[in-house]
C-alpha cells in the first residue's frame, strides 16, 4: 500500500479540503486528487466524501485509522534511529467534558516534554465514534465494547448527585422533591446530548418529565450556572465541592462507568498517555 496515498487521505480529512491538503503536503491539488483516486481504486470503494469539509465514508474510516497508525510507526522509527533530538509527537484523544474539567488535564501535565495533545471534547457516549472514525488514538468513553482495532480498559465510575443552591431548594422544593416539583423546577443541562439529568428524572418519576432547561455547554460554566441558582443539575464531587450547594435528593445519584479505549497498535507516546490516564482515574473515580 502506497504511503503517499495514505498520507493524502489523512491530510484531506485533517485540512478539510483537497486544496488545503495539497498546501500541507507541498504538492498540487491534482496530485492529492490522483492519490485519493488511486487509493479508492485499490480499495474498490469510495473512501472520501467530496464535501466541505471533506469527510470519510465508513470504509474510509478504516483506511484513515491505518494511515494514522502507519504515521505513528514511522515517527517512532525515525526517533529511534536518528541521533537528532526527537521532535514532538502529537497524540489525539477524545475526552468527555467533565473528565477534562476535573482530572484529565492534571494527569496529562505529568507527562514528559515532547508529547503534545489534540483534545477532542464530546459526550462520553459519543467519544468512541471519534476513535472509530480514526480521528483520535484513544478515548475516554462509556462504551465498553472495544472499537474495531482497539482495546478497552475499565477506568472507574463518575458519580453524579443532584445539586442546587439552598435558596433554589427552598423556592422549588419546599414541599419535598416530588414528581410535580421536579416537573416545574428549572434544570441546567450541558447540551442536547446530555441525558444525565433526564436519567435521574426517569428514575424518580418513572416517566418523561419536561421541566424548563438552561443549556450551558461548558463544564466550568455549567457548574457555575448551578451555583448562581439558575437551576439544579447532577454534578460530580469535584465540581460541587467548595461551592454553596446542597443535595436536593440525598442518597440519589447517577453513575457513569468510564473506559479507556485505544489502538491495539502500541507506541511509546500512546502508552505513556494511557498509563497517566489509568493512574489518575484510579485516584479520582470510584
């Protein structure tokens, strides 16, 4: 398999267009187009969607992952066989917002110089999709089943408790945390894919409730919105401690089991990242 064709595939996805990929590879757009066509002919399938930005098809995801793995092997081999000071190695990782805001960044800060990070934030139920698409080399995910070509390791449990300010509880739950009160009290959700608050509501009510919602798609600002009294939300311990917040329903919680998935292909940089993630998870997760 031609390495230039695989490099062209990765470039058109990373850069978003054939023209930008050509500039990154220092070749003409025609050369990039010819390499992609040759790769598709070899595969016998369409691998690239000619959209803006450029994306890959399902078969293209497999070849994109292969392209990134080959690139990683080449970088490691070059580092191991040259006397020059090794250049930085970039490790793309998919992380859920709460883990990134609490324990992941301190874990990555312990790694030696020379490892750079390309962090992709998404809901823990969707980060495995980025691994499947070949966008990242590793992912913190709630998906236990290993993505093809990857291995999965259980990290632990993030426990979320329904929290609010004392004034909010006094206003909206003066008569107790009843189904009617939960249906009226405003709540804060991260984005349209965040179902943690709804999981708690379904457990308490056994039916779908539709209370007023504030969407706050930034983890630190999300917790701040709860502390300001905009609504209640389920929060992990790290985000609720140190704030004037109380549990609205003591004893109730939502647990999310997290796993670390990564390529089965091992490189020193990826293994160092995985070790740091596992060690930090052991300290912070249940």
